[in-house]
C-alpha cells in the first residue's frame, strides 16, 4: 500500500494568496483527518470526514479555512486568504473503524507551508 | 475535557542507557491509547495501540505499558537511530469523540553514541 499521499510537500506563498493542500487517503479507509502542527501548539485536529462527509470542523481556526472531500480518494484543505500565522506543517491521516477496536490513524508525510 | 500530558519534554541518553517516557491522560472512557514516532520532516509513524489497563506491547527495543491514568514507553538499550520525537494520543469512547485523537506535546529523545 502506498500509504497516505499529500501534495505538495512544500509550499511557499505570499500573504493574501490562496493555498490548496491535497490528500489521498489509504484505499479502503473511510475516515480522513486534517491536522496542523506547530512548535507552540503541537498537533491540532482541524477537521475530519467520514464517508466523505465532514463530521467535526470545530478545529478549523476561522472562515479562511475550508476543506472538501469530493470522493473517497481525495480531499483538499484550502486557505484563502493566507496569513503568515498559517505557517505550519499540515498533515492528513486516515483510518477505518473495526468493531471493538480503537481507530489507528496513519499519517501522510505532511505539507510544510510558509506564508511570507 | 480530554487531556494528554507527556514528560519529559526532552531526554538525552547515552547509547545503551535505558529509560522511560511518560504519558498521563484524562479521558471520558478510554477507547485506545496510541504511541507514534516522528522523525524530523516526516509524519507521525504508528508504533503501538493499547486498549486496556495492564496491557503491554513490544517492538524491538520499545515496550509500551498502560494503566488507568498513564502509559509508559520503555526504551531498552537505545541506539542513536531511536532518536526521534515520541507522541502519545488518546481516543475516548464518547460519541463526540468518534475517530478523534487527542495528542500530547511529545518527548524528543536524543541518543548519543
């Protein structure tokens, strides 16, 4: 299995520009998660989907952030307009639920975003 | 509110010097506790899942244990390649926690040759 795939791996943009991060979950996984990691706040859950439907977006910092999952194999996280404080590493993770078992999440390599 | 606290924040060991990392947690019904390893510039890599108090799991030089309030990651005779940040996370049983993991801040381990 190829694992969770994210693109781009690095993104440098200027304040005010639109940024789109992409994720392909592990085939067969029906949960997809977007996280943000910074030195100050660690790993924070932004939003997660189940069967392509957003379940909890309470971690999305503000309206400038939006996420979509048009099908089971693709999701995007968009920031518009971007600000310097959005600079962080963004991770995508996926899992599937097994009866009676915890949901082990598998992470992608991340996208390092720098907003100048 | 579910919470995870890891200690110490950083740990320096000599090669072969065994030690333990701590993960204290509060959660409204534990569905699972997870340990991940994260290398610089990479995503967290899954190590272990623990379900219930008393459970233990091992992988090479690593052994994870679980009680009702905390988990330990024991590192026996570490090698320089064990240097990484180790993350602990919990998943609660509440319906609002479906699928969600709460992560600690991590322990950064450095093993010197």
